C-alpha cells in the first residue's frame, strides 16, 4: 500500500508547492519541469550552433572575415554546451531512481540546471545574426594570391603589365623573362587564373616548353581545351587548323621582366616557409642573414627555409657559417648565388641519419637529374636504377629496397628538391634544381654528363661515372665503335622515336667493351645487335623500352650478375635455357608476347618479382616453386588456371588478369580481374583473403561473395567491380552465421552492372564494420533490385552510422527499385549521408521518393544532384514508411552546399522538395517534368530571422533553365527573394501555365503591375512559348542575347505608368510594347530575336 501512497503524496505536495513554495522548494517539486526546460533549451542551442557554424564556414569559403560578435557567440555556445554535457549525462545516469528519488541529489542537480537554463536562453536570444561575415578590405589593387604566389612588388608590377598587355588590342604575344627560379611559371599560373575571371579569354591553356618540346602533344592539349577536333593529322595541317580556330591577326610581342624579391619581401617569404615568429629574437637575426644569402630568389628561399625549419639556434648558426665559408661558389657567373643555398639543402639530406643512408638519398636525387628536362619520371624506373647502382645494400629483397627508395624520394620532395606530379607513380625535378645537380656532378667523385638532341658524338672525359644522352639522332656520323669509360657505372641512351624499328639508332656490341664498371644500362628506341656483346660483370640493371635486340638469348651469358631485366615493348628473338644462367636475377619484366620453355621459370630460384603482361604460356602451379616471389603481374587465359589452389606464401603484391585481355593498369595493389570464367574459383582462395581490387565479369556459379568466395569477409578489399555475374543474389549472406562476421570493412568503391539476379547487397544480419569506409557506389542495369540499403537497427552490428563516408552515388536503369534506403527506425544515428557530394539517379521507374527527411538533413556536403527518367518519382524529399518527426523549419537547412540541380523527364514529379531553402545553388536545370507545380513548395510563411534580409536568398544562382514544364506556374515561391545578383543565363521554354519566375507580395519589388527582377550580370535571356507569362522589369545592363517568342497575354500598355528607374532596365512580357527604361543602351546586345509577337507596336 505504501508504494502507491508515496507517489500520490508527492504529487499533491508538488501541486501546492508550485504556487506557494520558496525558490528552494521549487528545486525539489519542479524538478521534472526544470529538467525538461533545460534539455529543450540545450538541444535548441546545439541546433542553432550547428546552423551558425555552417554559415560561418560558407562565409570563410567566400573569403569573408567573420564578425567579432559571431565568433564570440560561437565560443560561448561551445563553452556552455561543453560545461552542460556533464549535467546532461548526470540526468541520463540516474533515470533509474525515478520512483526512489534521492532528495539531496535532486535538489543539487535541479539548482544547477535552473542556473544554467537562463544562460542558454540568453544565447539563443542573441543568435539571430543578419550576417556573419563581411568582405575583406582591398589591398589597393585586386591582387588575390594563392599559397604558392609571393605578393611582391616585382610580381605585382609584372602581373599588372601582363594584364594590361592582354587587354591591349595591338598585343598578340607576351614574353615573360627572368632568372631561373624567380617565379615565372607561378606567375603565369596566377595570370591563367585571373584572365578568364576578367573575361579576357574563354579558354586558358597551360603547358611547359622544354628545350625539345613535344609539339604534337602541345597541339593536342590546346585542341582538347578549345574543343577542336583535328581534321588532319599532318604536321602542316594541325597548326593551320589551330590558327584558323583562334583567328589571330596581329603579331606584336610584349616583353615583361620578372625580377627577384626585395630584401624585405624575401624575409617575409623565408620567415613563413621556415615557420618563424615575427619577433626580434636572436634566432631571427641569424635567420635574416641566411635569408639574405638566397639573393631574393623565391625557389632558393623556399628550399633553404624548408631545410632549416625546426632547427635550434645552434643549427641556424651552423648553417649561416657554412654559407659564409663556401666562398668558392660565388665564382659561378650565372647561378652562383642560387647554387650555394641549394647546396645547403642538399647537404642537409644527411642530417639526423647515418652517413650511408644520407649518401643514398643524395644519389637518388642525382639519378633524377639524368632524365630529360621537364619530364615526369617513372618511380619504378628510378627504383630499378637505384638498385642497380647499389643503393641500400643492407636490404636484400627488392620490396624492402623499393620502400627505402620511395622513402628517400618523399624526403626529397619534402625538402623541395623534387616536385610532386598528378600521378602517384611519377615525380619531377625543377629545371633549376636539375641544373644544380648537374653543377654538383661537374666535379668530384660522381661526375655526370647529360646531353639532349645529339646529332654528333660529344667530347667526353673518361672519368664520367654517369652519362645520359637523349634524342640521339640516327644520323650521327661519328658514333664511335668503342669508347673508354673505365669508371662509367650508369648509361642512359635514347634514340629518336621512329615509326619503324628499322630506323632506330643502331648500337654495336663493341661500343661497351671498355665499360667494365657499368652497373645500369637504360636503352630507349635503339636497335642493338647483341652479337659480340662483351662481358659486363658488374651490370645489375638492364632496362629496355621500345628497342629491338638481336641475338638476345646468346648474350645473356655475358651478364651473369644481372639482377633487374626489363624488356618493355621490346622485340627479342625468344628466350631459352640461357636465362637460367642468370643465377642472381631477381626482377623480370616482359611486355611483348613470349613463350617460355616448359619448366624454365620454375628454375629461376632467385626471382622475387615477375611481370609478364602479354600473352604467355606460364602455368600458375609452376610458379609455386619460386619461394622468394613477392610480386607478380600476369595475364592468363582461362585454360591456364589450375583446378587446385596455388600457393605463393611470400606474395605481397599482385595484378592478375584472367580471361579476355584488357591490360593491367596498376601494379602497386593486390589486384585480381577474372572474366568469362565458369569454373570453380578455388584456385584463387589464397588471394581472396588479401585482395585489394577485385573485378568479376561474367563469372558464373557464385551466389555471393561472402561466404561462397571467401568466408573471411574480404576485409582487405578496397574496390569491387561486378558485371554480368548472373547467379549472384547478394554480396554477403549471413543468414546461417551466428557469430560476429566482419566483412567488406575497407571497401571504398563498389561498381555493380548487369546483374540480373541481384536482390540486395546483403541478406541477414549486417556484419560488423560493414561498408564503413564505402565512398563510391555505382549500380546499373540490375533488373531484380528493389531496395539497395535495407538498414534494420536490430540486425545491425555496426557501431558507427552506416554510409557516413559515402561521397558519390550513381544509380541507373533499375526498373524495380522502390527504395534506395529502407531505414528502420529512421534515425541519423543508424544511417548518415554526411559525406555525400554527388548523386545521380537515372531510369529508376518505380522510385517515388529519393531521400527521407532524416537522411536529407544529414547531407551537409551534397554538391550535385542529377535525376532523370524516373517516371513515378513524386518528391525528391518525402516521407516514406518510416515514422519521422521533423520540425517545420528543419528542412530549410538541407543541403547547405548544393551547387547544381538537374532534373529531367520525371513525369510524376510535383515538387523538388517541401519547405527547403537551398541558398548555394549555382545552376538549376529542369526539363520535361509535366506535373511539376512548383520547384520549391513553401507550405508556410516561415520566418527566418537568422537569414536577415531575404533580398539575397539566391546570391549564387548563375544559370536557370526551365523547359517543357506544363503545369509550372512559379519557379520560386512567394516567401523567397527576388535578388539574383550573379544570375547570367535564363531560359524559359514551353511552359504554357508559367506566370512568373517568382511571385511576390513585397511592394518594394513591384512597380505598377510589374515585378522588378534585379539581375545586374544577366547576359542571356530567352522566354519562348510561355503565353501566360506576366511582364517584369529586368535591371540588366550587360545583356548580350535576348530572345522573346510567344510571351505574355497582357493587352494593356505596360510602360505608360512605369516611372523612369535609376538603372537601365528592360520591360519583358507584353505583346504590344518592348520597352527600355532609364537610358538603357543596346550596345551590349549581340543577338536580338523577336518572333510571334503579333501585336507588337513599339520597340
């Protein structure tokens, strides 16, 4: 009985206390209300802070400065949320004491909550910022710098001169000159960035002109960017076509000099790259002396500053003294002042590591200088050359040496001596740094000679240790039969590339007779009859590209210590038993079709890497005897696959293609590509456990990947491609699994195509960490697929929200697809699309809605949304079967980064979204959506004080194209803005019920009966076949193309009562009058088309 009386008594006392109790008793009896009020206010503050942060991030991306009060508010909000988290946790922890309250605890907690709640309320009251940022003040001239560009007086002057010259009518060519490393290329890139913005050019092409440029490559690049397709491939025809397309007439050269930095500018750049504070410390005094030694050259400044970054005061003093002591470097007439600081950076490569490692890193750098100017150097070639010259001898395996050389190259990149490229498999060396390396090797122990475009044999010194000769003409008259280079260790020799190998540069075996120390031989475009080839006992690396080698098998006996043999696109006259005599051979690469004698490869017992890319007759089981094999690249026919599992226990990297040959693009991964294969896949069991890239095309007999192919879950897999595997129903089937399966935990890319039996991605319980790293999904032509992501919390073992790393989703031709996501219950803690950037949905006929509100709210980074041919689609964002409760104004903050919206041929679509405000949109394309009523249906007049004035709700919109929307009356709803400050192109075609781009009740935007459209940058305006369209006034001084056809139904003169406006404008939408106001000038219009305006009287 007491257990029922106590709560009742408490309730009676509480009711009486509400009115009469002192503030202290209030903490006891209003505990529930206080907790509820606190939690509501705190949750509201969390949402408000997130919204303000989104606006701040957007403002910062627009290069705006954030208002101080906004920053202070965010700091205070963050502080209060952090401080009150403990209170929130305490409330949650003690919920179990609901019926047995601890009065002391309740009083204490209630008091704390009651004190915090007004503070939070005050923050909410002060959070309605009209604007969060403001434009940065200009620097006198508009000179926007990039991270690599030094805003110096010299660069400003050169930049302004270039921009003036570009704008001058009598200048067709601009020459920019200056000493090496002064920043000419960087300045050119900066000009290339600004020129299109200021409408000087439609297209900008950037390419490097070396001493021997590849003209065809440059012509093709210019043509690609300009959208030109050559009608001829002749050397004479291409330039003529480019010339005609550019329509150039005048040929006047303007020369502009780019000087070095002043002492003050040099110090600012040096201090920044060295990470120094702007103070008067002793370290800075020493650093200024070092900076002065760089002679104002940006390249030298950056290289030296990076080398000394983080050094102690003693380290800086030591570096400064070394500068002063190296007085002999000043004797260099041209580059003396540059070479000295570069020498310091070169010497610092040894700092903090042992002498041998430092020497090897320096040798990696010197090897890079042997390659042609401005060439992207293949890292694989560098590695094999480095192994050939004996780098890192303490490491036995090629894989270990590869890792050490790659580490060395990264160190060189970090020091500024090497440059990154767009590809992960290449690096580059700056031409000034390359010259520096040549200067280093002009004397001393390592003497190099590098020549380009040889037409006659150069004078040489026999003391050279490395010689690199590029583009050697086949017409060299005095190509010696024999040369004496007793110290030569490295030789690169390239002939001129010819269509026919018979025209290649010809070498004879006697040429190498006196090169007994030769370790590395690299040949390109060379014909080499190896008959009489001398014994080269020290040769470690032979790398041949596009060569023709005669008598190859018989010459192998003279290369007994060869470790690296690469024959790429090289014709040889077969391979025989002589290959076995290469007992030290560790690396074999062949890329032309070849047949190996049976059992030969299995006897190459030292082989560590085997790369045979073309058709061959190798047997996988034969490779099992290669106990040291760590890397394998093979293309095999289905007949070459054994029925039993083959085991290569030390295999670390592989790229194997089975079936129809498509080629191997990457070898740095563990890649398996199987196609047109109907037998058991058991032969590959030992590869599935660690494969990183798996492609199965037309592979039969497999119901799923896990457990049919691999029971362990293919957790090393990063990329999966499936096509035409007609028996496969799911990627994973866990219906029989009762354990904690982990599967596909590292999968990043998933591509599925033409899978006629596919029913879903998984069946049963979702595995642990399932798809947690998935970033890209492409699915198309799967007839039976109805739901893609079926997410049930009770069947999930994932701890983090599913799909939270997904960035790209593309779905096409899925005729039975009803739902993309089926989330139960719908909650952002279960699934989140927080990283999604691009969505493409095409030809999904049964899809009625795409995103649930909860998922839509999680899409904070969506940038592109493309939807087409979805006949039953009714709404992009809509409520499905899930029980979702979303506040009316929550969806206003969906998609804060969406830039492009394109929807076409969706017959049933009525609204893009409900109560959604997408401010960042730049391009809107809507075609053939016959049921579309409004693009944005704002069901309520929602007040948005935090947005401030609504005159700029669409401040980024540039393109608006609406075509064939039969029921559309308004593009934008009446609560949205009429301000479009960046709008350039408007196309409205065949919208018979369209009344207006937007409707408005705001008097300030209505003049008489006409809507005022503020579009200061409008260039193209086309309105056709919109007979109900109302007239409007467009403030547009820059309009270039105006097209009006079958527009408007008003017979009343629209210009009689319109006052003269301050800015020029055009009245559009009346059959009788096409009127210009306010002194509008036609000077900007290039195209004017008016038709089907039968009652037009005045223009």
